[in-house]
């Protein structure tokens, strides 16, 4: 989502919803469908409904934060208000940043998986090359400036939202309602306690909705933000839920669950072929390419901007010391995304992103519930419920990954430990003898971009 702070006019409710749905209905849905089906079988359409319910509770905290502290600082500003300048705010802000970089890698990998559907099977090994190439292109586009990004953002958002919507509705009309009785248990879930796979699948389903957090970044740029931010988030979540459920049902109607799991990295393209024929596959791949290319470009912009803001707020070291580099935050963001893409497959990338995002989300709810009752008007029971849901989902997901892929947990845990140590050392480096941290709280990062 692009920053509109320099715009002469405020965003209307319709404009905010358009931007919000454009971010939420993104490239991730092209790969998450297969990932979720692998965990819950023919119940995967229900997982998107349940995910929307969880996100509904979660969104409440972000709405209250943005109403009280409208700022382009977004999550970083919210965390600093809750925990004060220090290691905790820095840790959770960096987890949000890393989850955004993980999203870039996931979307780039999706681009490679779908684009290769246009070529013979002998070229299957080039998916990684395509993914890294897209991230590199995103770096070049971002270096060229915001005008280049902004000129295509609206067009690509309309194409991908309308395209995915049309695909969902047409597929549902052609295939009818699929059986979601829950009779099929996927192979990956046979060793799991009953219901655990479904709870764990919510962690991935939530990734399909997490784009709603970008709406809060425009809290001070929307008309009547005390009402329209909340309305925009609610409307965007409802629209996305309808589209996702229709899309999931159409995929389930076109393919069996084993077929969806086999083609999990390109499930939508595989599902389009039996329903629409060869041309349906080409159209789906075309929409996927547009969605992934625009998604990576926008995600690189947002993540690098967050890192630059954290540097400006002195939550991370000053990146401008690297004088020879133009936009060091952008270069670091792209480099990390490329490393993730090279060393991890799509399933592992999605898992790491889900873990980091849920931890950060829990911190948002706890910060509001525990520290800001006197400053922000809200109903404590709602962030408490959101926090309990997040903890339950995260715990189940961690257990699932412990059973089938513990390496994901090792990487996630090691990353968190390293971030904590690095943040603590950095914080001590600018703490005076009285124990006060001298933090820069200015949101303006234009000088760093």
C-alpha cells in the first residue's frame, strides 16, 4: 500500500477500501490455498471463514490504535506507545518487518511457480531463478522512485481483484458447491489429534487477510479517520472473505483434495483447467503474474519504508552511515528476501511468516490491553479474546511444525533470539547513565528513502 501523505486530498472511504482490498487480495492467495488444503483436507474453505472471524477480533485493536494515534508509523508507532522505546518495541517491530520480508519471498516464489506453468516440465528447476529475478526487478523499480510505483499500483490492484473475483464466481458457477463434509483427512494430518490440523491451518489463513494492517498506516490520511478506518477494515475483510470462500469452493469443485495438495504451489491454475479448459489456465497464470509482480514491488516498498522508519526512530542502527549506498533500507530488505527465497521452499516461508506475524499480533493486543487502558477508549474483552485466539492458533501451528518440519521452528527461534540479543546490545549503546534511552520519534523518513 502506498503512502498518500503528500496528497492534497484525503482518502475517501471508497478509496481506502479499494486500497485495502487491493493489498489484502494479493498474490499470497495463489499459494496459500494449497498449503491450507494440505492441513485440513476438504474443510479448507471453512478455514478461510474461521480465519476471517479471528481477523475480525484482531482488527479491533488496530482500529483503536489508529484512531488514538493516527500516524504513518503504523505498527512501529503502536508498539512504541505500548511498550515505550526499548528492546520490546524494537523486537516486535522487527518481527513485523521480517514477516513483511517473508511475504515478499513467498510472493516471489509464487511468481516462479505459476510462471513456469507456461513452459515445459524440463524447466521446473528455474522457479528459483524467476523468483530472485522478480525481487531484483522490484529493487530497480523502487530505486526509480515512488512515481513509477504509484503509476501502476491502482491498475494492477483493479486487475487482480476483479480477476480473482471473476475466477472465483465463474468457477463456483461452473462446478457447483463442493463437498466440505470433512470426510477426507489429508496425509499430513493423519498423525495429528482431531481438530489440531484445522486450528493450525488458521495460522496460514490469517496470512491471506493480514494486509488489513496497512490500512492503519493511512489513519491520518483518511477522511474522518475515527469512523472510516474501522469501516474500511470491516468492509475490506468482508469483501475478502466472500471472495476467498467462493474461490476455495470453486477450487474444491474443480479438483480433488489430493490433486490440490499435489499442485499446492500453483493450485488455482490447476483448478482452472478442468473447469474452463486450457484458456482458463492461461488466464489464471496471467492474473497470478500481475498479482505477484505488483505484490512484490509494493511489499518491497512497504517493508523498506518500515525499516527506514525504525532506523529513524532509533529502534535499529542508523542506516545512513552507509554513505555510498542509495537507500540502504531498500537494499537490506531485498537482500534478505533473496536469501529467504534461495534457502526455503514456499511451505517453510509461509510457516515462518505466520509465526512471526502471530507473535507481533499478540504483542499488539497485549500492549493495548495491559498498558493503554487510560489513554485509549476500548472494550478490554475484545483484544483479550483476540490474544487468546492468536495464542491458541500459534501453539497448534508450532506443534504441527514440530511434528512434520522442526527445522522451521529452529530457524524461527534462532532468528528471534538473535534479534533480542542484537536489539538489547543496540539499546544499551544509546542509554545514558541515568538509564534513559534517547530515541528519535519522528515519523518522517523521506530523507532515508
